[in-house]
C-alpha cells in the first residue's frame, strides 16, 4: 500500500480541481475541441477527476484502469466510426491517460499518444493547465485528422459533448 498516494487522494478536493481548471479554462478546452472537430471525423472527450475513492486507491486501482472505466461510462466507444478519444486527467496522481477507440488500432502507436501526454504533463508541472490541455486537444485532433479526415463537403456530426467533464 502506497500511503502517500492514499493520502493524496484522500485530501484532493473539487476545489483544487476548480483552481486548476476554472470556468475560463473549461471554456477554452471546449472551444479547442469544437475547433478540432471541424477538421476531422472523430470525437474527443476531455475529463478531469480530482481523486479516486479511498477504497479504489487501497485496492490499487491504476489511473489507466480508471480511464478505461470512464471511457466506457461516458460512451466514448459509441461513435459510428469507432473513432472516439478520451483525454483523462487524474489530478491526485498527476497522471494523464489517452484512451482511443478501436478504430485507431494499428494506426496510432502508443508512443504517439505518450508524446502528447508527456507534453501535457510538462505544462501541468509548470502550473499551466489550460494551455497544456488545449495543446493536447490540438495534437490529438491532428492525429485524428490524419486517420479520420473530414470528407470533402462532409460534416462531422457531434456525437459526443465537447464540454469537459469534471468528476
């Protein structure tokens, strides 16, 4: 049992999450998602969670496992072309995860997703959550556009909400 992790989750609050992601940052992220989705046929969701429940930490639940559960719970997998992408932030662990639907299998490498997470983590360490998140959305959008381009004269129906979710 990692007691430091357990205490970080126990004392992480929604207030801290709101300080890192105030209303203006959420609006900027939402705008970035909407702008990105005008250039590709995919869907992007952005989720921030302050902390896991103490019993989840006690049982060793990883940020990746939680991201996969959130991916399923929010229906990011439920797009027509199987091209949804979740950007998940777990503040208590200072961890970022990108979960992409099966339409990206064999198209985007784990290293490409990891590079986006690394750049976002760097900005977050500097306390610049808004620009780190917006840049991550932009870079994810570029990858989505490469593999799921918007068809000429086509539109991308908004299958998932663009507004970031705070858990």
